[in-house]
C-alpha cells in the first residue's frame, strides 16, 4: 500500500520508516526544506537508536522517499497520516492544533480521490470532528474518512515500540477506513498485536489517559521516595515490592528527578484544559502536574543541601542533561530546572551527555561541556547523575573519586548501591534511600 506521512519529525519519521520496513511505499512530506534535504542526503535530524540504518536501507530499497511537494506526496496514497506537532500553547496549556488543521486543509486540497486521513498527532477529544469539518468544507466533492490513530512511541525505544506494540488503537466508525487500517497494520496483527477499534473521540482520549496515568505513576513513586528517605526505608525495595503485584506492574516505578520530554508535560496540561472545557475536575492529574514541577526544582536544592547548603564557588559535574537516555531531546528535562538553581546559587557547572550537548547548548547557559564522565568529575565538589545513560552504569568509581576535589556522588537515578560507592571512596546521596547499606533484595541476589 502507499502511505503519505505529513510531518517528518519524530513521530512521522519513525512511523513512516517502520511502515516502509513492512513493505509499504511511504512518502514523508515536510515544509522544512533543510530537513528534507538532509534526509535525502542520509542525515537524520533526530537521535533515535537504529533509525539511521533503517532509513538508509528502505531508501535504498525504494520504499521510502522524502519531499516538500504535498501534491506529489499524496498522489495515489491509500492513507495520509498527519504527524505534526501539537505543542502547548503559551499562557493556557491548551494543545496548539494550528499545524494539524493546516495540514488537514492542505491534504484535502491536494487529494484527487477518496482518501483515508489518519491523525497520528496527539490531540484533544473532539479534534477529529473539527478536522472532518475542515476537509468537508475544503473538498465537499471527495469522500475523506477521518481516523484517529494515536502513537505510543517511547523516545529511545521507538522502533521496537512501533514494531512490537502492546496495542494499536484506531478510532473510526467508517468500515472502509477500518479495512484500510487493518491492511496497513496487518504485519503487526500477524505478530498478535491487538488492534482496538473504537469511536474517534474514544481513541483521542485513550492517548491522553495513558500518558496521564503513567505521569501519575512516576509522580507517586517520587513522592513516596521522599517519605522513604525520611522514614529510613529504601524506595528501590518499595518499588520492587509493589511492582511485583500484577495489578500495579513494575514499569514507571523508578524514583528520580521528575518526568519531562515531549509527551507527559504537554499532554497532562492539555488533558486538564480539555477537562475544564467540559467542567470536569481532574484533581489527580492537576496534583501530578504541580508535584512534578516542584520536584524538578527541589532536586537542585537537594544537591545544594548535599554540599552543606552553600555551593558558591564550588564545581559541580553533571552526568546527563536530556530528559531520558537514548535521545537528544531536552524538552522539559529535569536539568532545565536543576541547572538554574545551582547556577543562581553561585556554582560552577560542567556537564557531559553522550548525545545531548548540541541541543543542551541551545537551551542552557552557564555550563562548561566535557567530552566524558571522568572529565566532568575532575576537580568537582560533587558529581550528579541526572540522566541514566547506560554509559554511566559501570563507571570506575575509584578513579572518579580520585579525580574529584570532594568525592561526593549525588545519584538522582539510584544507579549505584550506596555501599559500592562508599567502598570506592565516595560519599553517596541517592533518592529515597533512607535505609543504610545495600537493600535486602540486593543482598539476597549476592
């Protein structure tokens, strides 16, 4: 089948590339001429493990191509996907749908026959109805079936998520559109990935509900970590203990400095604004957003406290700046809140991130960037792990301690066992680790 992907950003490029890897013919359309030129030249504008090789192989096979010409891109397409950004609007937190509506209008004006128009962007409940009105007004002469097909891709694991999803959600009551979507996703259905067909508004709400629930789960364990720290418990054991309950599950129960990224912050805000429009209070989501914002700032103060309450003139090395590992994405990263707290308190800050230096330089001032973790630790009064990159999981702690001016490790991701750090000559501060020494489960494994 032929697929057109409007938007060649994270979702559009990953989705389009994976569809082409299934054997579909895919054209990715974008107005950004520099981006399309780079993609044609084999340069990938985002960092996602394995994406560069997958793009290259499907371009060579003739299944994947890129263009700025929307008319040529949609010609003969069995389905046209809208995968453009829906950022939070400044001031009110509503999802900015201007790019979605503009894309829908342009697609309607470009198509020459009946078309399935699939919204892949994350949008509030009722957006599909508005898109349907837009395309109906633009092209009353052509049947355009509007479908909601939300994405559930995790940055850093997006290819795996697309090819082996927990579920595929398709929102449409149009039988013809359902058949097209079944055929598009047939390779996944053969792998027993369930396809859930719902109404369009239901599909739109499923996406927001999923992200809000996961954000709440993260915030819950983060707040519980604060209690564990004060009460003398170990949050890692608490997380394991409740995660083994299959009604709860172990995922998204890792205490840390707060959630960030392109989805959870903007989607929780957009869900709150939608709920306000329907006069339905979402108190749990509201509290989650507020608690997460406070937590990221609090982590800066936690570092200051670990250094005795005064960091003026002290050197602090940061490991990891991106909101999570295996991405160069800095959107709403905890580091964006932590760094200003430290900088305003008078600290000298140096940092190392395996992939995020360039994106970090554009949004963070007053940081010296280093080429590796050891360089970030050299002469530092504290070394802080903010992002849990694999490259930080097996550091030579003795060498780290020896190169620091004050051997203090502040582990905001609980990568290391306190006893291991202390044996290497480091003072250790983690998250929610009020119990001294190794946890009971860690001891049992040993």
